[in-house]
């Protein structure tokens, strides 16, 4: 019997508000699902002075592949003198960032600015 991954596959919506792209992610972000999301973040961060908000409040799980995706986006934004903000109200995600020694690396909010 084939296992279906669609129930946990991340979904995203995006919108532009005042020149800032808001990418809202939902579901699980792992080694299988991070690459397509990373490609979208690559597109969003390829411009000069990118301004991106990644809303993670509806993400139920993130692993090291997801963290790597976010780090890559952060590095691309920094190279282009832009801004990347993460939005989460998850203590578990913040604990993961601390464990990976990534606390303080991202500009973080608990609600959309």
C-alpha cells in the first residue's frame, strides 16, 4: 500500500503588502518538502533589497532541512542588503533554534508586523 504524504505536505500562500512579500507556510517542513519551498524562497530573495516575511505559525514540524532552507534564505537576503523576518508563536521552534545555536540569527516576531 502506498503511503500518501499530501496531508502533511506544506502549503503556502504569499502576498505583497507595502513592498514586503509575506510567505505563509503551513504543514510540515522536512527533507522531502523543504526543496520546493526553498526554490520559492530563492526566487523571492533573488532581487536587490529583498524584503520577505516568513510566517511559520501554522507549521506543525520543521527539521534540519527546513532550518537549512531558512538559513540559505537569510544568507541570500544579507548578501543583497535586504531583510528577512520570521513569525512564530511556537516555543518548540524557538527551542529548536536555540539547540541549533541559531537563536539571535533571525529577526523574529510572534505576530505579523
